[in-house]
């Protein structure tokens, strides 16, 4: 698994054959992704979690996918099998709204690594990786960044720099912020607590000072007078008064079918799973299901929720719901209050 940038695009590599729970956490906890590499074992084909990962990627806003068929060097991996695997994966992608012309690149990550370690850069296995990168650049367009709306950045991590102070790292979702600007720390506070307003004293990208932290950039933002334990992952930095913390809301929700990795049984009002809004992970209660008595696996419902702590959430924000290591479903917020 890896998240990285090439040029102005932000990708996530989604590994399907293993580490399923970690990757589901990565997808549901991501602040923003412009595209993804779906890695499928070319000697075995898509697994059960492959369908779930494709669905989750679509639910959290990933619009473009590139597929890498790995292990095509294995003795039991032949061209006929590769064609069958590609047909099956294409069907899964199209069912979730991904383009029918999604690129498929065949290769071997292990063989490419071995060739690179031997400085054999003309090796065909290395060329497959170059083809993968070229497919990313050609298939995934440079996204339009929202530079007009008020600044907002979900906090992914918090670090302390000796002699300077506390730095919040993350990906700017919208807007821009410069040194000297004021921002608010919003969410995951007591219900009566007000967002704290602080001054930005530094902006960095890839360990270099930058004039501004703009939408789409992965940055570190240095905050004046903030201690390490006064800000945490899951909170957001936002332009003052631009977004308020809310503990209650309404959403359109899709409950994953059992074959997609969802629950085997329906859930009812009173159900208490984990909600993932970007980098925010908070326990919540299902307080209403519209006209339905229960949410069956594979169904769409209108859902009211009540979070244990207020978070920075607004209409249009996507989220995922999980129960332990199982993904229950995903939705989009339609109202807050």
C-alpha cells in the first residue's frame, strides 16, 4: 500500500490480494484521492475483497482507476487466464460506474524490483512499471482544485518540531492559507466547546517552505501556541466560521451486500458503528431510517445519525461506516443540525 503524488495528481495504490482490513481503513480514512491503482493477482484473479475495494473507492469519491495485473511471471499464469481476469475485473469496475476503457497493465512487481536492483533498466519487467505510470498520467486527468471556497484541511497527523512548535499535516481539500492567516481547529471537542482560533506561522510542502498551502497540496502547517496534545488526527483546520462542528445529521446511505463484504444481517435504529468522515473516526448511533424499519444488506436508505462527539461535517461530505474489521456501507451527508 502506498499513497503518493506524481505531478498534480494524488494516487492511492489499493492492494486487493491481502491486508484487506488495513486497506479498508486506508480508503475510508483518506482525506482525498484523485485516482487509484487496483492491484490484482494475475495468477489467481480477483478475490472477494476486490469488489468491496472497488465499491469503497467509488463511494469515497475516487473517479478514475488503473489496474495492474501482478504476478504474470508465475508458471500457472498464462495469457488466456489474464484475459479472463481482465473481463471479470472490468465487469466489477463498470458495475460501480468506472470507465469501460480503464487501462490494464500486466507485469511482475517482484521481477521489476529485482531488475531495478541490478540496474537493468531496459528489462521488460521494468518497462511494465513505466507503462503503469504512463497510464496514470494519460487516464487520470489533472483535477480541478477549489481555490475559491474557504480553506479546509483534515488533519492526518500531528508532529512536534523542536524549537518551532506543533505541525499539522494533511491534504488541503479546498481554498488556500498563508503565513499570518487565522484558522480554526474544529471537531472532536466537548459539545459546549467552541472551535479554537490560531495563527498559521509556517507552511511547508515536502519539507520546503512554500508561500501558500493551496487546495490539492500535501502540506505541514505550523500553528502558533498549540501544544502537541491540543490537536489530533480527525480534527480539521478551517477558515474561521466557515464550518461548524455537528453531532447530528441525515444522509443517503448504501449498506454493502453480504457478497460485497457487508453485514449478513440488517441493522436497526440504535445500531452503534464507527463513522469515518475523511480522517475522522468517531462512534455514532443510527437514530432514524426514514420510512424503513431496518437497513437490509444491499439496500439504499435515508439515515439519521447521532455522533458521540461533534465533528466538522457539512452537506455533500462522503463517509463510510464500519463495525470492527467489517465495512458496513458508505453514504453522503444531506443535512446537518
